[in-house]
C-alpha cells in the first residue's frame, strides 16, 4: 500500500468496483510515478483474477471507506512525527537520529527512559535498566547468571532492541557482528540481544558526548573482541 502501484490498484478497485482497469487508468490514479510497464503488468494480472462477485459494488464502497480511514491515520502520524521532530531538535535526543534507521519515534522511545544520561555513570549501568542484562544469582557458594532479567520498562527495552535491529540491517560493523553471532549458532533473537549491548554502549556515548554517529570512526574504535 505504500508504493504508487499498490495505491493505484486500490484506487481502481474502488472506482471500477472490481472491473479490470486499463493501464492508463492505473497510471492516472497513482499518487506518484507509475511506469507504463508496471501499469500494464497490473492490468494484465487483474484480467486473470476471478470474476466480479455479485456484491462487488458494496465491497468497493467498504474498501473506499477503509482506504479513507487509513489515509487519515497516516496523515495524522506524519503530523505528530513532524511535531515530535521539532521538539526533538532542541534536546539531547536529537543526536540519536544520526544512527542508521533510527528515526524520531525510536530516538524518543529510547532517550525518554535514558535521560538525563548523567543518572547512569556508565553504559554498563544503563544496560541493566533496560531489562536485557542477564539475571545474577549469588550466594555464599553460588555465583551464576541466568536469562535476561526483563526488569525495567518494556518500552525502554523495545526501543533499544529496535535500534539494535536497525543497526544490524543498515550499519556495516553491526551487520558483520550479527553474521558472526549467527554463524556461532545463535538464534536471531539471541543475536539481537547481544547486539543490543553494543548498541547501548554506542548510544550512551553519543548522548554523553553529543557527537553524531560516524561509521568509520566507530569501526576503527571497536574493541578487538567486537565491543
């Protein structure tokens, strides 16, 4: 639904109540550029679909209302994100948006529970606050770690995991580390939790120094063990 072809198909489904549109009609209703070859592809695919059902007009009307609601919600989200972005620009949170695939909402989600950053002496103090650090069991004779503690707020944890996922997809050093972890036999979610620790150290340093992310500098400054 996000691209021009998807929205053109939906618009024609409403306008023609299920009848196959021409390639020109698809291009005319596309909100952006729709190549003639792409339009012809969808027009031909449409002709291969099942015949129109008897209640096609009712279905088309219902679809039109659903699309209108989706467009209104989408416009509202864009408006709110624009407002948040303006507010974010005046705070220490803004520096996080220089990270790959970290937008306004994700930056606010993590920083809202991390600031003031001075409240955490080191990144190793911030990381347990997200609930992703392993739980520790200690006694006179036992000293072991267990599964992640899941203490803290779920929103804080989810924001950090989201940052880690984005970095694993769009940041070279994190993508390489993700591949290494999976090659060792880690499941995808386990690898992401491990990457979240590195992401926490990185975002902590950025919030402290207010220096934007530089991938090459980060790569050069990485610990040999991958930290």
